[in-house]
């Protein structure tokens, strides 16, 4: 099949491209890009006044399968991804059956091969059962196809074990992704520690529980001369620590999620459990620091941390509700509304955070519109406004922190491997 996309504003930071061009897709690949292509094609998309950019590479997604198919499945999660312009996801290993051995990777790979609607890459666990006691077979996991290791949702508390994991990861050329949280400091907290938590009578999670553990993770990575990636950065001190580490040459990268630059702890005031996530929404100074970190390049990537939960897991008292929010279907629109539209990031800068940088960090051949590469593309109307509603979600779960909010920017087409995988025109 051939698809010709005409007159779109092509954004491709890998090739310093930001211009109106035509682009031809043949089979699964991008075959030609030019200022004008007068060619016949099986399908022609008129993209005048539209943004055409590489499909989003979301490096932090919880697909819940195997084990919690009531929350999400590989199929439903990847369909939700496509609706949001996401063509590649990194599936995190904290499923009910942890992805901590070759057999469990094979199980997930089989599910992916049968049901995935988009590209799914796999992060395996650092420790067996994610219990922080014994390392997994890191070499075997890498050979079986894992592109990263993480005990996501938990931090490896033991310094010696974490150091050993970083050394083995370096030896085997696989990325370590850290959920940086010291549970001795965060304890049973449910919201950011501060005025809001005190006023609401809710237990607080200190910023220190994040940045102290993050500081340790970076120190151990520096000692091992290993690459390390810090997940869901949420507070000012974390941004500052990462900036200093980068300046002294540590091989550290990091991500944040849309809720950490678009929302603050004030959103918790109504006890809305859709505002409960870990790390929690922070103060205004933290939100501003995250935004500035995106602007100056300290923060490399934006990922959804898509964490679906059933209605009965959220429709309970705040203390008892599960942590986490869905984000695959809203992340691009939130980024446009909060970052691109106000001029905090240009379109090429935004495409780097959403597509190119995540692909490079993970070492996967995605995130670009280069001729000859995979035809994974999102086409969006940057001016169209819409309201986030439960009824519109493709995900099995509806626990969004942005329900009822007006967004700018709507995905019209998502093309994955040269096929129109989502269409809304």
C-alpha cells in the first residue's frame, strides 16, 4: 500500500526539518520526502495546516497484561496509544506476573505478537519478583529482547545490589530505568507533603523521598560508569541534581509526565482520586522547575506513565485509592496546550521530547521521518479544541487527571508501519 501525505508541516528534529513538505509511504517505510510530489498513491491525505511528526515513543506505559486484564490489555492499551498519536510503547514489568525471567518475557511477547496494534517494547525487572533481593538474569533478559530493566513502582533499596545491577547492565548494553523513591521517607503518604496535605488531613510524601534516592541512583551509576534513566521526575531538587550530574558527565537521562508540568497539588483539594499518583502532584515551584527543565534540556523526555485502574479502585476514599492515572490518549494534547502553544517549547523541541529522545535513550530505531525508516507517523490539527471526557477513552480505564479539561490539538491520523491505524476526521 502507498500513502501520500500532502502539504503538511513536517517536524523531524533528527533531520532539522520544519517545513511544508509532501511525504510518500510505501509498504512499511518512508520512501520519499519533497516539497512537491505529484504521484499516484493508494491513499492521499491532505495535511494542509496540519502537523506531521514522528509517532510518539512513550517509554513508560503500564499495559497490565498478563494478570490484570480488567484494567488494560496489550490490545486495548495499544489502541489507546494510537488514538493519542503514540506508535511505540515501552511496557513496564510490574504486571501481576512480573516480567522477571525469560519465560515471562516469552509469554508477553506471544501476547504482543497476537494482539498489539502498535509497537510494544519490553522492560524487564531488575530483581526477581521486583522484591529487591536477588538480581534477575540480566544477560538472558537482554538476549530475549528486553530493551531496559526496571523495578518500576519500586526502588532497589540495597546499594550493593543496585550497583551490581548497573554494572551488569553496562556489560550487557541494556538501560536501567529507576523509580527513585525511598519508602522509609515516603512511608504511607498519599499526596505531596506540605500545606495542602496538612489542610486536607492526608499523609504527605516528601520531595526528599524522591530526590535523595535519585541522588543515590545517579551516584551509583557514576561509580559504575553506566547509563541510567530516571523515571517521572516531579520536584525541583531532582531537576537540579540531574542538571549538575549531566554537567560533570554522568550518563544520566530522565523523563517527566504531563501531569507534573500541567497540574499542582492544589488539584487534590477536592479529594479527587484521579489526582492521586506516585510521585504525587507537587507545589507550584516544582511544576515550574519541571517546565524549566524541559525548556533547558535537563529533562530529556516526556512519557505518560499510563497507569490504568478500574473504577472501583479509584471510587473509594483517597487513602485507599490506587496510585496512578491514564495518559496515552491525552499526552500530546496536554503537551501542545501547556508547552507548545504558550511558546515554552517549539514544535521541533516537543518532537524531540516525545519521539526522538525516547527512541535514542532506549536504543530503538524509531522517532524520525528519515527516508527508509519505519513509517510511524502522527498527523494532528494543532488548532482543534476538545474536552476530555470518559466516554471518549479507548483505554479500558478512565482514571484521567484531565477529565473535563479543554485541550488544544487533536490527532487526525496515526500511521503505524505504513498503515492507517487510527483515523478521526
